[in-house]
């Protein structure tokens, strides 16, 4: 019962994903936070995010990629054939996940 209450409290908080993600109490806040994260992930003056940058989160300590995690990231973000993700597609992917 205690675990259930903690889970409900966590879901009902202002930060259901994590404080690092940001506020997501409304759909608009979630979309704004997604845009902020996209901007932080961009390297240099690029306008699109390279999927390789996201795949770094699936790296093992020895430098190899966990194929299962990479496939989950592909299903979530759906990069184009060039491996790029636009800001709109990134935000839509987060929105679809929520």
C-alpha cells in the first residue's frame, strides 16, 4: 500500500518524469520542456538533432551500444533515413510517449 501511495504522489507531482526533465503538469509545459531539452542536446549551430547523440544514452561502460535500448529509442523518436530528428518530431515523440 505504501508503494502505491508513493507512486501516486510521484505521478501527481509537478515533475512526473524527473526534475532534470522539468515541469510537466500540463501538456503545454511538457511540450515546452521537450523543446528546451532539444535545444540543450543540439551541438553547435545545427537545426536538427543527430540520432547518434541520443544513442549515447544506450552506451555500456565498455563503449558498446545496447541494441535493445537503441531499438527502443528508434521506436520512440523515429529518426529519418539520414538519422536526423527535427525539433517538431522530437516534441511529438515525447508527446506521443506521454
